[in-house]
C-alpha cells in the first residue's frame, strides 16, 4: 500500500508519521512518499519520519521528493496538507481584516476567503495530476478551508473526502472528562466544516450530554472560551470556531492586543525544525502538541483505512476512528462511521445537494455516505444556510476570479455583510494576495 502526503515538509507531518507507525496494523503501509517544494524542510522532516518508523519497528519505506508527479505515481491514497503562501500569508490573513473591525482568521471571514482563493486552484491542479498518475487513488483533504476545498474537488469529479480534527478532538476530550475509553463515545456532530455543534454525546448509546454539561460544563466552556450559561441555555456544545460568530467583537478586541496565531505558530515551527535536525530524535516532540492538529493522525489513519478496505472486512481498530452516532437508520459498525466532509445530497434538506457538510458518514471503498440527520433547529440552520451560500460564492470566485465575485462572497459572509466593509476588504484581499491571483 502506497500513500503520498502533499505538504510532507510540514511540521505537522511527524504527528501523522507517529500515527502511521503506532497504527500499522490498521493501515499496513509499505511505502510512504512525502512531497514538498521546500527541499530543506523536507529533508529534516523526512529524516525524522524514517527514525520514527525505525524506532517503532515499522517496516514501511519512506522517501521524499519535490516532484509531485513522481511522488503520487501509483499511490493508493494522497493526503493533502498544504499551505499556499506559508505562515507569511497566514499572518496577513489574520491581520488586515482587523483594520476594519472584522475577525482575522485563516479559515473564515475575509482571511478564510483569501486562503480559499490561493488554495483552490493549486489543489485542483494537484488533483488533476493525481488523476492522471493514479486514477483510482483517494484524495483525503486536510487543507483549509476544508469545506470549500473539498467542494471544489468533488464538483470536479475527484475521489475525495474532507477531514478535520475537531470531531475527534471533542471525542477524546469528552472521553477524558467522563473517564471512559474514547471508542465508547459517539458524537451527534452536525454542520459545516468549522461551523458545527455536538447535539448529543453518547456513551454506549446513551446520551450523556446533559450530565457532561452539569458535571464538566465549566471545563468545556473554558476550552471553548465561551460563557457556560450559553452552553447551558443551548444544550449543545458548539465548535470553538463558533466563537468568531457568537463573540465576534470580543475576538476582534482580543486579536488587536496580542500577536497573531500565525506569529506564534511560526515561532513554534522554527523550534520544531531545530529539533527535527537532531539525528538522535526518533519520536514526535512534545512541543508539536502546541502546533495544532491534535489527533489528526488517528483520524487520517481511520479514514484512509476505511477507504482502502472492502466493506465488511472491518475498519479502523483500537479506537482510531472517532465514534459517531448513526442517529436514524440502520447502525453500521462503529469503526466505519466517521465524521467527514461530504456532499450533502439531501441530508440537510434546506441546503443544495452539492453543498459540503460535516457529519457522521459511513466510509468504505465506495466513499463516504452521510448518515441521516435529525432536522436542524432554526438557530443553527440559519447560520449554516448563510455560510453555505458564502462558500458557493467563494468557490465561484476561486475558480473564475474577478473583483466582483470576491466582493459578492464577502458581502454574503455573516462576519462581513456590510457594503463598506466588503468594498474595503475586497481591495485589501487583492492587494495582499496579488502574487497568487492570476486574474488580479
């Protein structure tokens, strides 16, 4: 089994490698190729990857290359974890929107749109080259903004599934708070990528969300940086990304008074790369936990394993996959039900079929099929519908370009939504990203 990782020079990669090594019985790799244009980083990350495999007794072969076509040739699955423009572009995404009082963030709002415009054309080019070299390969997209990027891949006919670590992170956190094994915890996770709510937390099939909030609500609220009374009133647990909507102005004030997350991550990355250069290092360093992407490797192993195994032969083992509620309908083996980004296809009837939603889905060699979802309450459905409309316009702008399309997407976004802001942010977005926009 051959896997390729595009963006393999990322400081994230040792987290992924560690998961591949620990869970080799779930995903029996024989060859792993790391692909990245940054040769210096790739050499450091690749060397550490080999040492991790050797230290954990994994027999798989690890190579690296800056040649995409060679790297993906013959791959069974290709994982995308790239960042067009690097941390420098992220720094811009997180700062210039603040100048007009809007959230600066790399996956939502004006900054998220900028990232989508830079990323979608690059990802589609990669996917076309994968299709030529390995037409049967699955593409697992971890590249943000995952919802828009996955929608681009699927609407262009690629064999793709989007992946985010929010659900598995919640599952592991709730399991720890409740003192149970993670595989016993199922989530009723619903919404869009980075716009989701946990409407039930089930342990052995019984919803314990009320007890979780009653006994551990303060800890959950502190994790989310949201008021506990809000969680108690809603009776659900929002993704921490909902803070950008529910507490927009507070987030803007906080952001103006401290270094950007991009600056923090860049400093962490510099220290990580120094560690990776140490030939004695043969495990992922503890500092990597501050980089983000917790449990990404477990989610990636679970998803890739299910995509590459015939249905009925078992899925991810050892609790690697985030357990999720099947809600209505027939219950499938837990290990084959995972939270992914997938075409709506009527699951949320108020959205178009080609919208990409983030919900539990059955995953097999045939792909990911969303499970039935209880009707979404108006409090959440309205925001989901609005952001879905924005994502449609954002993808249109990414594919076709043009100032008017960028303006339309910004005007539609709930975090912008005013003519003056949309006008200014459009000009700022283009000015800061001109080198990445072929039409600008």
